[in-house]
């Protein structure tokens, strides 16, 4: 058994179960926790991309889990 990131949550899992859930699997818990961040939407330089909040902040963008809100704010800039 190892670790699986599914929908922004880390759970203990077999690789087969994780694959069935369309998750990210590793035997390294730390690696999975670092890579397992709930994804949302980020406006950077007038473009909307799927992103984690941490990555969006690092790139100095506007982040939200609500895609519509990000698209509306992105158009206004």
C-alpha cells in the first residue's frame, strides 16, 4: 500500500485503487502531500488557467475555486 491524492485529499491506498479513482499514487507520502493540492482557477496576465492556490500566489495571480468568478475578474483587469 501507498498513498493516493484524490480530489485534493491524501488517502492510504493501493496503486490499483488509486488508478481506478483517477488519482496520483506514490509510496512516498511526503511527495503525494506536496503534489496534492486542491486545484482551482487562476487569472495571470489576462489568462485563466487551472492551478493550485500556492502556484497562483507564487505567480502573483488571482485565485479562486469558482471558475466563473475568476473569468469575470480576469476580464475586468
